[in-house]
C-alpha cells in the first residue's frame, strides 16, 4: 500500500447509478470545482453522452491513421460492438483527469511521434521500438474482445494489434524471467494528471502494471496499436497499449514506454493504492465481489443510452475460459 498518497478519487461504480443521480452528482462535483477543468475548455461541440442526451464535448483534433491488418476468423465476433463514439469518449485515463469525459477533452494535443518503447530487463536481446516499428514490425490483426472494467461496465471493441508473445520472443527472455512489468509515459507537461494530484486523482505516476510471464505469453494477450481500423486516439492509450481481455480493465495499461522482464512480481498502480480492492491478478470473476459492489453483473455499453441497456451476467475470465489452466493451482478468492 502506498503510504505517501491517498487517492482523492477511487474507481467507483458510478456507471450503475440512475441517470438523475449521476447528473446530480456531476452538478455537485462541478460546483465544488472537482470536474471543472475539462468542462471549462473552449471549442466545444454537441455530442451524445452515454445516456443518449446531449452534452458538451470538444472537437477532436488528434489525427488517426488507417491501418492494414488481417481479420482472423478466430477473433471475429457476433456480439454487438460498442460504437466508436463511445469507445473514444468514455474513458479511464487518469493522467488526463478522473472523469470519463476528461481524456477525450484533454488529450487531443498528446504527441505520439516520436515514441520509443524499450523491452529490457531479464532478456538476451533488449529491443527499442520506434513509432514506425509499432505498426510495421509485426503483422497486425483485428481481434474483437470484450473489455470488462472493475467498475462493472463493459464494451465490445475491435482492437488492432499483435500478440505480446511475439515481442517478448524477439527479446529472447532469460530463464530467470518470471514476470513482465509495464510502464506508461511520464511527462507531466503533456499529462495534466501527472502534474497535479487534484487532476490525476492522487495516483502515484507513472502508471505501472504487471503480468506473470505465462499470462504475457498467452496467445490472447495483445499489444494494441489501433481500434476500428485506425490508430488509437490518445484517450485510448496511443500509440500502444496492453489488452488482456480476461482481466479487469485497469490491467490494460496505456501509452507504454517500457516493458521489463523481471524475477519479482511487478508493482501495479491500483493494487498499491488499495490492495484490498484491486488485486495483482485482477481476473474478471463474478464470484469474488469488489468490497464496495457486486461483480456478478455488468452494464454493456452499446448504442443508445447507458440506462437503456440491460445488465448482463458477468462471466468468469470474462468468458475467455481458455485461460483457466493458467490458474489451476491458484485460489482465485485469495489471489483476486
Ligand atoms: N492506463 C493508464 N496509464 N492510466 C489509466 O488511468 N486506466 C485503466 C486502463 N489503463 C488507465 C490505464 C482503466 S481503469 C481502464 S477501465 C482502461 O484503461 C480503460 O480503457 P479505455 O478508456 O480505452 O476503455
């Protein structure tokens, strides 16, 4: 547990409250100055919020690029996809503020080029990837995955990326490597939440995450460089982020600059902040409730207002049962 910082904002189940309560809460927070920053920005235009009503959001100025990619049948899906508009306007990226709308508003000037991603630690061949390497060094493919946030909302997103295992193989891990540690860019000049505890919710930056080496090498684990056919918007973690579809969303660290192979369990931002609420493993599990809310069901965000969608049952490992063998010797209640 991080003793120095107490979070001023924690992940909450705010997405499952009634619309009136949500809007009331925003009004109160606004009057207290807690969600002032994003809403004070100029150049606003009308857009639909999750409830289907209109609210102010800024014009998108960040430019994405189309990507070339395969569409393997194995990762196709008949599930209704969450519209691009919602995937890119309802985000958790505390480096750009703690409300869901902040990242889309405050990240439009984020510079992704040049970028360097270093893979080092317990490897024979450390690698440094440039911005172009991220989309050109590996064959890209589309994978339609469910994303289940620990806050009990979920989306279905057509990610574009490559398996993390391919990157790790190129670095030639040493036999002593047991874990993989990830780190987000630290640049308080570009990320207002890193410059101010008030904006960034009191998290200890840079944001860090970790996986066991076996989890990192699993074929489902994806390094994503795009979604809906084009490169990522900054609010989704441009230029490269992790996607581990059987784990809660907070494991999916964004805007990664370093991947380090280690022999010790890596630090994890939310786990350090509140270990009794956010475990290192963070596997989606309807049988292990969050101390402050149930994890049995989730609200799937699709087209239409948030409250017009029905709650659906949450599935163990978010339905990706092929990963169960990774945890056959683990008590999932203890190692949540
Ligand atoms: N990565 C960084 N660096 N900072 C963050 O605040 N939030 C996490 C994760 N990755 C976060 C992050 C959480 S809580 C979730 S649910 C997902 O990103 C949300 O991803 P999305 O906004 O693309 O849906």
